[in-house]
């Protein structure tokens, strides 16, 4: 039948898909050249947020340790520490 011949050759509906696919490939390649293979993804954004949260938590812990050290210092050491700054 003639219907099988039309399916093998492809139709006009396949043309936009091919053009869009090629355009996507060109845009993707250009963005990788400009961005240097660093394409932002949801997973990458989430990992960066996790790392930033951990860094802030480490800084808070460090401040707490310093404050605890200052609070537990003897009075004489506190006066000496103030005179050094």
C-alpha cells in the first residue's frame, strides 16, 4: 500500500522536530562554550545551597566557641585580652 511508503520517507511534520533538535544542539553547544561546561541545574543549585548552609553553620559554631571561651576566661585574662586589642 502507499501508506507504508509515506511512513518510511517521513512527512512534513518531521521537519520542525529536526529543525528544533538542531537548534537546541547549536544553542547547547554555544552555552557550553560561553559558560565553560558549567550548566546550572536544579541538582547543582541544591548542592551549592547545602554547601552554603554548612559553611554558615560552621561560622556560627566558631563564633559560639569563641564566645564560650571568652565567658569562661578568668577575669585577669579578660583585662589582658582587652588591652591587646
